[in-house]
């Protein structure tokens, strides 16, 4: 078993080893995020990036590839590109336990360079931007070739596709790495809007005092997408919406909303313990009562989809959190493809007020957190309609997070890479948290899984999903 470096401080130097460096995920997400960390001064003074992939490239060709990727991205090329370019190296080869390719040699050279520059041994951060099927082989390769000792390893999702597959993968990885070396990334937890939950709740009595079943009727977590799946049909036929989004992203966001106050919000262990405790309180889903699956019309006509496919492109679930704070409050989670719009939103639907107006109001007050883009907070409130009569209207007060003075939003991947550099695991999933999530999700993978119901592209999903929100409605879009 390996040991890890001390947490929560930026190391003097680091080498980031990017597996799958020529792939789509690296190009779209990881390389721009590494650049953002560097540009914002969040990278150690001494650093290197080592790309590792099977493609036979020399280092200049890989540097050209990185330059092209950054030029196409929103962040653009680094302002000091002439200085950054030589810090990028490339190790070709199918890395695994039997054949390490060029990585041990290149990594050894880079570590020696950084040790001379900084005067200390560099941290090694392995980032696995590869399909999950490669996780075991790469982890075993790290152990077989002596590249795991003292390193941190970032795994993309999904880390398992069921409780059984998670346990098997976790056991294989733990043959090489300790839990505190493992950073299972969920970019939803890196979003500014999701992290805003902490401060909104714990620094504002107005909201913190309402954050329980005493004031909240429902919690809705809504991630509709208007995208098609034609270019990902193989993935979707094997996975579907519920497995892709509910058990991974939305369960974790629900954990952020539902957790008890951590003992110390600045202590990653306290935050992790609070989130994992509430994840263990998730009641296993009841597929017969609390789940509606859907499939958009025309899905089976896509080239690559089975003509009789029962795969879901829409999932809505009613989750129960069996803690004293949330007992009896449904958490409604909804996601899907080819829906009416694309957004990401948490809505706390508040109970009716006490007093003389309690029976006159038909629109509930809400606390809404949008976690798409830079994020925003909305309050759905009731006000008097201007005029001589006592009548009421619903309005919204909006605070966009990128308007908050004194700061600049950071992208989720850049935020999480920086956290991995300093050893802060509070926004990463842990073995215990994933075990609890897959346990709650397991009934939906059993024989009682419902058939998906049809829905029109551009709609809000199957009509049947509306019953989950009763006596209210889905606050987004309906």
C-alpha cells in the first residue's frame, strides 16, 4: 500500500500526468482547466504536464496538439505560452501492468528536473481522463511500475455502474492506493452554484432557519437537457439517464443540500463526514412508487439504438432522506435528454405561511439555486399587486453570482484540479459515499425497474412524472 503527501497545502512543485491526453475529455475539459489553474496563479511555481496516450506522437507534435486545443477553448492560449510550451512532455504507449510504455522514463526525467528547480521532491498527480474500463489496468500499472508511491490519482466518473461493480473496482484500486490518495471527480460538486449552498445556508439566518422540514415542503433538483444522444448512442444504450445522472451527480447534489452542519466548514474531513452521513440516510428507491422513466419519441430510430430498446433517456425519482431534519420531505430529482430547455436548478419549495393569507396564496414561495454557468440565487416571493385592491402576485429576486464583488467564478474542473493539488477531498466522492449512493439506487437496477414511458422531444418528459411532485408541481417549466 502507498502513502500520500500531506494535505491542504500547495506543493512546491508538481507533475500532472494526464492519461488519455489525446482524447475528447482531455481536450474539452482537462487541458483548458489546467491552463486556467496556471493562469489564475493557483499552480505551484514549478510544474510540468506529461501527456500519456497510445498515439505515437513526438513531444513537439503533442505540444502543437495542446496549442490547438487551447486555441479552440474558451480560455485560449496562455499569455506566457512560450514559457509554458517547454513544460509539456509526452509519453507514448498503452500504459498498463505489463507494458508501461515511455511513462516511467519521462516521468523520472521530469521529477529530477523539478527536484533541482524547487529543492524538493515534486507531487505527482495522475489524472485518468480515460474510459472507466481502463481504470483497473492503469491503477495496477501504477503499482507495478512504482508510480503510485506518494501520488494522488484523479478518477473520472463513473466509478462503477452498480453496487457490485463499484465494490469490485474499489477493491482492485485499493490494492495499489489508499483512500486518501484517490480523488473520484464529480464536476457537479465543483460548480460555484453547488458550493454556494454552504454559505447561503450557514452564513444567512434568513435561509439557514428555513432549511428543514419545518419550513420546506419539497426539494427539487432539476437538470433537464435539450441535447440529443445520436453522437453518444453507444454510451446511452449501455447506461441511460438514471445511471448516468441520478446515482452520480444528483444524489451528490442532494447530499450537499441535505447534510447537517459540518463541525468546521473549512475542514474537508468535516464536510465529507457530513455529506456521507446523510447519503447513508437515503432510503432505497421504490421503483414501483417513486420512479418514472421515459424515452423520447424517435430514440429507437437512431442508428445504433436497438429497435426494441428499453433504455431511459429521462428519469424522475422521489428520494426520501431519513434524518430528523428531512423526514417526510420528498427530494425530487429529474433529468433527461431532448427536453424543453437546458439548465441546472435546486428549488426549495416552502410551506404556506401562517396567518390571515395562508389560504389565499396558490403559488408557493421558493429558494432557488441555479448551478449552471456561473450560478445564481433566486427567491420566489409573494408581493402586493400594485393598485388600489389587496391582491397578490408572485415575483422573483435574482442575484447572479458573477456579479458578487471581489471575486471571479472558477470553472468546475479547474476548481477540482486545484483541490487535488492541495489535497482537499471535500468536493470529491469517497468510497463510503458511493457505496451509500449505489445502495439507495440498487432497487432501480432490479426486476422492478419500470419500462420507460414515451415523451415528445422538446417537452418536460412523460406526463406521469407530474404525480411525483403532487400536491405541488415541478417548479421548473410547468
